[in-house]
């Protein structure tokens, strides 16, 4: 039988790995973005938030007598590396990256929604507070991406149609 605490810890380790993946994906995007300064700045801001989120999750895990899962973290890093490599070969890397980012943010939103409820049921007010704070940041990033996808698409299409102008990143 799996206890509520076991599930909470497992989901916290999943979230830690997810933030590791996000760090790698966001870092890769920031390094490669050249022609979209507003997107680059917002991704850089969220990368800094993501570093803090990962550290907060580590604190929650340690407070509960656990630690991140090395296997899950490594798997997440490998997935992020593969996503970054795939983006490099796409002629519309910036648009696909923004779309992928939006999808990833919504996966994070779902994960933190589950964690908040699990922490409530477990009576862990501190983990609940941390996850609620992180959830707000993930919702803000998702909303920003959704709101800016049309203008990003337009900028990409304009650059793509101009002779001798790189649009990809």
C-alpha cells in the first residue's frame, strides 16, 4: 500500500526532475535566441524563477527526509537535451520552441495543482505554500507565452519572408 506521504514525495521528486528539464530547455533557448529580444528576456526571467523553484523543491524534499531522484533528474536532462537538439534543425525553431514552452508550462501547472492538493491532504502546509507560489509563476509564464504567440509568429513570418534575414532564432 502506498501512503499519502509516499505519493507526495514521489510527485515532489517528479516536479524536481521537471524543473531540471525546464532549466536545460530554457538555458538552451536563451543561448540560441538572437532576433527576438522580448522573448529572450522573458525566458531568462523564467529561467531564474526555475532555478529558485528547483531549490525550493529540494528544501521541501529534505524537510520531509527525502532527496531528489538522481534517475528522474538524469532522465529529464536527457529529454531536454534531445528537445534542444531537435530544435536546432528546425527552420522555425523560435516558433516551435515557444509552442513547446507553452505546452510544458501547462504540464507544470497540472503537476503543481496535484502537488498542492496532495500537500493539503498530507497536512503539509509548507509544501502547499511553496507549490502555490511556484504555480503562480508557471501560470504567469503560460499566460505570457499564449498572449505573445501571435506577435512572435508574425515577427517570425516577417523575418522569414525577408531575403538574407535569419528568422529561425
